[in-house]
């Protein structure tokens, strides 16, 4: 499981432990099957526990909660995810600088009537 998925899932479960797997899948924008796989993985690693908190006639609502190990993992994965996003941000800033240079040089390469600057 990727750090981004782990981070988002742990964050969501910490904030809203009562969500169904279907609701989790919708909120995260992933399939129900992937949601089930990720939840099982986090349970096997001891990061979350699941409790059936009431019995309804058609479905069994569950409560997902982070274990102490899950809280520690959330802190670690949050740090890694933040570091990754900061690196991605720096790469994007560099790409934007390069594109700005390229677009400034572009009018000089084109015939006079073929380009209007829109920036």
C-alpha cells in the first residue's frame, strides 16, 4: 500500500471511525475492493481494530479505530508523505520556471503574425 493511501485512510478513520467501507471508498476515490484490501492490511499490521458496535437488520455497522501502533504509523507516514509532497512541489516550481523561460523565448522564434502572448 502506498504512503498516500495509508495516510489518507488513517486520517479518515481517525476523524470518522464509523464510516462504512462503501463510504470510505467514495471519500477516498478508490474501489470498494481496494478499500477492503487496505483495511485488512492495516488490521493485519495491528494499526487499526474493528468493532461491531450494533446489529442492524440489513447490515452490521463497524467502528474502525487506530491502535497505539496505528497512531505511531500515522505520524511516520504523515512525515514521509509531507516530505514527498515537498519534493514534488520543488520539482513543479522548477518545471514552471523552465516553462516561463521557454514561453518568453517563444515569440522570438515565431513569425511576427503567428503568436500573441496571452499571459
